[in-house]
């Protein structure tokens, strides 16, 4: 199966102090698909994800080599403007962090930062992205209420809408459903499946069932090494590597 590449990782190595967390990672992330990064705890999944938007820069003592190309631009080049890269990427963390303001203002925050002042246009943006995050019908009558009044699952979808409102190309999710109840998790998964028509989505997940349900492409890491990657059906049904087979069967964790 042919995929168009959106993110290309080439010989990526990451050290935290003397500890090497990622070892010579080379792979391509397909455009407008859901890619799931899987593997045991501590294998480097989140580090790989955060290398895509340079969030690992904030880790003290980090050393990075190699290339991460996004739209053929090496985002690890010291000359690359980080804000410009991060605008391309929305990020959902494990726990939602709505801004201490209204539901409406959370979604309007990014467009306002980028100079949008027209109230009618902001209204359209807020409605559009709350709908994309599958939240509009639940909050349309109370947009002026504090975001903190929403349930945790609703807050996560609000954070998704807020990230989408700055019109990124890529959505990154670091175990974005791990703090949610099953129903809220299902809504986030459904939103992602809808969104992949327009966005490249990369998620870290420790839930193999979730990766099976959602992923078009799978990346399997083990102890900082890339063991196998490819179309999800192939990885789950016909893995080439013994380690992959053992992990999928639950024999290693």
C-alpha cells in the first residue's frame, strides 16, 4: 500500500544526559492517516512524538541528532523557527488543560493570538471546530460558561477544538484517552477517525485494542529501537519480527 509521507524521520538519536532514549530511528509517517506508536512503557514513544514538534527541547541535558523533516523542512535545524513548526501541530496530552476562561474563549484563543478580531468570523470558527471535536451539540447553549465546568472527557475534546482552531496540519496525541472514561474515549477516537480526512494524526497509545481500532499505520518501539513499522493490518496480523509478535500477544510488556 502506497502512502504519501508527511513526516520523515532520518537517523534520529536522542540522549537524556548519558542515557540514549532513541537509537537511530528512521521511518516515514503517512499523510492524512492515523499512525499509532506502540511499545512498552519507557521505550521512547513519547520522546519520538515530542521530537516532531521540538517539545523535547525543553528537557534539560537533551542531545538530539539526525533529521525530522516536516513538509521537507528539517525541524531539528537550529535555524528553524520553532513557533512556526508548532503552529503546524496540535498536541493533546494525557490530561486535558483547558485555559481558565470560557468554553468560547478557549477555542477563540489561538485565532485571536494570530490577529483575528472579527466577532462573526470568530463565532464561525468556534462553532466549526467544536463540531470537528464532536462537542458542539453538548455546549452550544453554554459557551460563556467556564471550561472548568465541563467533564474531563468534554475538556479533552475542548482542548482538541482549541488545537484545531489554529489550523494545524498535524495532530499529535500523547495517550490522549488514558485519563478518560470509556464513553469519552470512544468520542475522541471517533473524532480522530473523522479528522484524518484533513489531518495527519500521530498518537502514542499503550492500549493495543485502541491501536487496532484506529490506526492505519503502526510504529513499534522497544528499548529505544524501531523494531517494526508498517500498515496496521500487516503489523497486527502478519508481523515480521519475533519481538512484535510477542508484544502483540502480550508476552512482553
